[in-house]
């Protein structure tokens, strides 16, 4: 006895039920995505991130603000080789002003009680950034440039003028980091004053 094909079985289900099933499946996937981000914002560890200047041409792209951070350029350490695209885990600790700074980078997630953010290596020959956000190659160019998914921030249409005209050194980001190292921007501040806050959903 021949088993009916999958197409034959699907054809037996009324079109309305097939459409409803597809809609439920897509809605479930979308809700899972939203809940994943919401859980980071809701229960993630908050860290303050200082921003550094970026190329003015990249300052504001439509409704997205382009951001860069001192923790985006990290010393890879001796004896470990990294390649572009590698997943890395950067351990953070607060500096004297309370901003997060990178203390070490690892290929595997460390089992310390510290805050660890996951990122991906963009390049392996970067120079360090000085306080003005300018590349300083005097100490060599063996640093890693790392992306954490915090490099662009959506703002409501037409509401980004305040950010567009503000020096990057005055902008501060409060990010939430999950136990797995995933990060999301929670709040954007200028001169310590709240400009935008992410809704929980």
C-alpha cells in the first residue's frame, strides 16, 4: 500500500485552516523574537557605555543613530589569534566614572561572576582609540575591532535632530546585557539627561 504524499495530505486540509496555521506560526515566531529582546531589557544587567565620535558622514542615517564605543576596540592579548567573524566574549568592569571598560577578551565565555558581553570580530589590526575617539597607532595595531549589536539605534522619525547635532562625547548609552552576553540598548542620554528609552515591548 502506497503512503500518500505530503502534498496530498496538505491538499486535504481546507484552505482556511492552512492559512490560519501559517498565520499562527508566523505570529508565534514574531512574538518569540520580541520576547527575546524584551527579556534582555527587563532582566539584563545594566551597564553605562561612553560613546566616541564617528565619521560625521555616518553620524545619522535616516532614523538610525550610528554609535561607537571605547569597548569596540580591545586588546586581543598575547598568544591568541583571532579572525574576522570570530565570536568573542568581552569582560567588562566599571571605570572611575562608572562607565564600562573592557578588561579582557576570550573565545569561550568565561565562568566568572563579572559582566560579559558577546561580540563578533570585525577586524584584527585596529589601533587603540584615544579619549577623543581618534585612532592612535603609537602602541601598535594588534587590537580587535568588535561589534556587539549596539552600533546603531533607531529613533522615531524626525526626532533625531537633537542627536544629530550633539557631539558624541556628550552621549551616553545604558545597555542591558543578558546572562548569555546578548546586549540591547535600553536608554540614550545626552549630558546625563534621558533622551530616549526603549519600551519594554
